[in-house]
């Protein structure tokens, strides 16, 4: 049985002596050789074998070489096709090359060394075709699975695809989740998505911003209090712990919570029990905890702002939200969404962004992330008239100098197309498309994407390489060669 990792070639000629001579030429190579005495026989072999190169005589009885190679081109387009031809047939052969039926030709009589060189070049070209086809198919699969929007998030960047997948994968778990990321990246949106996709979705999601509540009131906000617990406590009051029973408690900006209260939170998480302020009665609840901080956790621990044991108790699953500048072309899509929204709110008519406005949005660093972008678009809508939001208006809202605006507009970045989000809330607005730039979505190299796709397909097929090749629409020999290269 031939080695599947070897390249394969099919010689088709009605002369047995020609087939014998061609086979003998490649005897010392690692190429698996198949032969056929007619085009019809050649097609039968192609249906049964994975062939990288076909070399066919031009003049044969029955199906001639042109007809045979045309069928090969139609049914096996990735197979490299070469024609054997005499000098007098060159005009016809060149026409075959121009029509795409063949890749090249070898003249009769041939020089043995030149023949071998031509075959090696054809093999190299065959590998390029196979890799290009595999990459194209892999990228199409990735693109087809790419989410344009997710829950309340907007954006289809590669960085956000990882976030969406992480949320989906852990939403059904009861494990605590710790969300990190700069301010304005949507940590509360992530908590909302985790809750709504979880089995707890029919119970409350209670959100507490630890930075917005005075430290002397925080314990009462979380655990509640009884009447008379302190001055002003005129009645019993449920805290977030009681309100979130059966559901989810989201503690945002955890690093801003008083360090002493963090010890009580740790005990609450460990036991599921707590006491209201001013009460000696233990209460027990069933809660899933989601926490978030815009600080680097290790730095917050080092500075004494966050208890290390509390962090590790809450950080069972970690999700990091990327800053807007690392989200490829998402900024323009989000800006268009906000433009539509605030146009309605402010009773203005804006149908989209100018091309340079899209460039400016894409190239600006957005230190305040989505929150800053939202406020900028809202302000721009209020302070200008449509129908297009221009770069000059945005530059004024961002307080950019003319030099800064010019630098951002001319910042070198790969071109991309932005599909604007239609504003369907008003019949007076038209859906238009705008050009934008800077789609740097290849966070992974193509080689890495290709390897991940191949290994995933092989795993799904229980190590059946032939079946995996069928799913990926490539030759099994291509996969065998790839795997062998990775192992070497």
C-alpha cells in the first residue's frame, strides 16, 4: 500500500512504451505513479485515487488529451494538469493553457533531467493550490461562524469572538466569573449576557457598583439591615444578597470595596450565609457571583485594595474585555449604532458617517472605550446637522487639533469595508454603506488558523484523516504532509 504522505502522479498515454519510460524516470523518487492507457481509464483512476499531478498525451484515440484534461479541470480543479505534446502542436497547447485546461506542457521527445525538474515544479505548485484551498475554506468557516452582534454587544472583531465564545461556554455553569478590562468596555453587558444565558435567567440579576456607594453604606446595600440598626434605619430593608436569591449578584469595581468588608464577602461566598446589619440571624441564599474590576488584579492585590483570597475565590472563570482600540473595525459599527439611536432621541436626520469620519473613528485610540465613543457620538449629533456625520464635527468633540486630525486621517492601515448598520426606526432615513479602514482581524497567523482547523477536523473525525480531508475538501495526502511537517 503506498504511503499516503507521498505525492502522486497519473500518466495517461495510449503507448505502453511511453508509460513504461515515464514510470522508470520517477522510480528513484518518493512520488507514487499511476498509469492509464486512455482518458477514460484515467478518469476511473482519478475517481478512486488522490492525484496531485496529471500528465497526459494530447493525441489519443477516443477521448483526446484536450477533452480528458478539460474534464479533469472541471471535476478536480486542484489537480495540476500537464500535457505531453510535439512541437507541431504548440499553438493548440498554448490555447489550452490560456483557457485554463492545463498548467504547462512537456515537449516530445523530452530531456530526462528537464522532465524531472518540471514535475518537481508542478508538485510545488500543487502544494500551493492545496494550501490556498485549505486556507480559503478555513477562513470561510471562521467567517460563517463569526457573530456580528451578541446579546447587547455590537462588533464582529476577532477579539470579541473570543469574548462571545467564553460567555456562551461558561454561562450555564454555577462557577463564579471574574471580568476584567478597562473602563467603558462593557463589563456590565457581559454580566447581563452571562445571566440571561444561564439557568438563573428567570431570577434577578442584581448589580452593585462598589465605587458608587459610600463605604459606610456598602454593607447594608449588600446584606440589608433591620430596623434601628443605625441612625436612619427606620424599617427592615432587603439587601442585594436577598434580592439576588436564585439569581446572580454582580459586584462591579470590586477593588473599590472597603478591605474590611471584603472579608465578610469572602465568608458569604464560602458559606452562602450572611447576617443583616443589626441582626444576629443567619440567612442563607443561593447566588452566582460575577465580579469585575478595571484595575489589574495583581496590582490591586499588591496595593492592598483587593484581598488575594477573595480574588481567587471569585476568579474561577476569567473573561477579559479588550479595549476598543484592539477590536479591529468594531468602533465604526458601534458608532453607526449610536448615530442611529441618538438621531431618533434628538429628532435629527443622520444617515451615516462620512468616509473620513469612519477613518478617524477607526484610528483614534479611544481611552474611554465604548462609553467615550457613545458620549462623543451623542454630543456630535446634538451639536451638528446631518445627513452625514463628518470628521470635522468629531474632531471638535474630541478636542483634536488640525495636526492631530490630519495624522489620524493619514495613519497607515489596511483597507476594509464597513457595512453601516441601518436605521430602521424611521422611514425618512436611508440605509447606506460607508468605506472605512483598519481591519486588522488576523490576530492569529494564517498558518496557525490552518493548523487549528486541520487538528480540529481530525479530532472530530476520531483521527480519521481521510474523513477529515473530506470535511475540509482537500486531498488526504495534503493533510498527511501537513501533520508530518508539524511532527518533524
